[in-house]
């Protein structure tokens, strides 16, 4: 005789979240989530996709109980207390100082989590956990020396210290190359295999679909969950003084770099605008202006472009057709 059905680890019902914007004391509010409903079961990987400003970060904050919804209800394993599932929110890399070793980062994080009931840290305490995420033999490696995938393994290990039933990941594959993205996808599947619900927020719907990591993919547009759409890809379009010189300097480091007229384009599959702009700065190429655009494949195999955000140029200009500037993505001379 079967028992009662288990509650979903995370259940959102008509959740709305509004943020107050403007100067201190302003009563102007902006809706980040608008009547969103979503469930995530134990052992399931759900990916939430959407462009910049769609509401993905706010959704993760609500899902982990770090902010309360302005409307609607949130339940964790059937109760209204997030502590019931010990949710963890992780990014693509650890926030601790780069001079710390992997083991030191884990010890420090255990202290942040206030794991006072555990035994005092011993030299071998974290060995099984590091082996489980693929960090065997890396305990003495410093965080600043790690590859992108090993940094992701560190933050996943830190999350698992809390023995969570829900792990929320914001752009976990942002700094990974193609091979590392596949390893990262396998890591997320191993986390889910422990019976943990995994919620992933990413702007790269096509990338996450190609990796076959998610059991379900949902999309956020302007704070509302909408049906999935045709595969698309995000690109960063840049205006530079000399496209020819930029191609010579960066073609080997950015295989997806291409020219379209006097502009350059870089596919953002598995990376972020910030990391691309950093590569341009390192190569000594000054970006005058840039924007994030989304290319959607049509039935005829051609691409349709829609701007999703813009980076203001130092003199205030932006590429024609771009929408409002993206926070934190401004270029510098």
C-alpha cells in the first residue's frame, strides 16, 4: 500500500515580488516577479531561463527564503519555513579570498554555516566530499589557481556541507568552456541524484538544452513564466575602433568572435558579457559600446535578432537598436 504523495521540495503559487526603486524613501515600485507558479521535486533539475532583468535572480532569492514574496505563497516541503529544506544559493565560483586553499575554503564555509554540532575539522574531514564533487587531491590548491570547473566544484561542495534538500544555482556555467560545461552539467546531475532539488537560473536556454542536464526548462520574461520558445542564442555585439586589429588579437581566445560589418559579435554560450569585456580589456582593445542581443533561429534556418540590453559607451552612446543599459555592464576606456 503506497503512502501519501510527497510534497514538492519547492512550491511557488502565484508569487509576486516588487522592489522599491529610486532614492531612499521613494514609493516607486518595480515588479520583478508577476504571479509565478513553479514546483521542483526531489531529485529534479529545473532550469529557469531568460534575459537580463527577467527576474531570475529575484526568483532564486525567493526560492531560498532570502526575501519574502510581495504576494502569493511559497512552501518548502509543504511548510512555510525555508529552514525545512536548508536551501543553498550558489554562483559560478567561491567568494572567499583567492589565497585560501580548497580545504580552508570548506572549513571557513562550515564556520559560516555554524556547523557547531559537527566534530572539530580534521585533516581528512572533507576528503569524501571533495571526492564526490571531483576535487580529489586538490585540498591544498589555492582558489586563485583553480580552473572554472574546479571553482564550481568548490561552491557545490560548500553547499553540500549544509546537507540541503534544495540547491539554487545562478549562472553556474558562466565561466566554463565547452568541455567544462559538460562536466558542470554532470556535476549538477550528481547533486540531483542525491535526492536534492536543483533550480538553475541561466540566460542560455540553448546551451542548457544542449547539455541535457535539466528535466524541465521554463522561461521568465519580464517577471512572468511563459511557455518555452524556439531555440535561441545570446550574443554580445561590440563597437571598437579597429575590428581588424581586434580580430587579430582575440580570435584565438574567442573562437566565436566574428565580424558583421564594422561590429564584432561574440556568442555568449556558457559565458557572460563581463568575462568577454574583460578579455577585450586584457588584450588592449577599447570597447566603445556594446549590447546583448538574442538571435532566434527561424523556420527557414535564418536568424532573427532582438536586443535584450545595452552597455553604455563612455560618452553615453549606445549601439543603435539597443534597449536600456544593463546594470554593472558599462564599458570603460
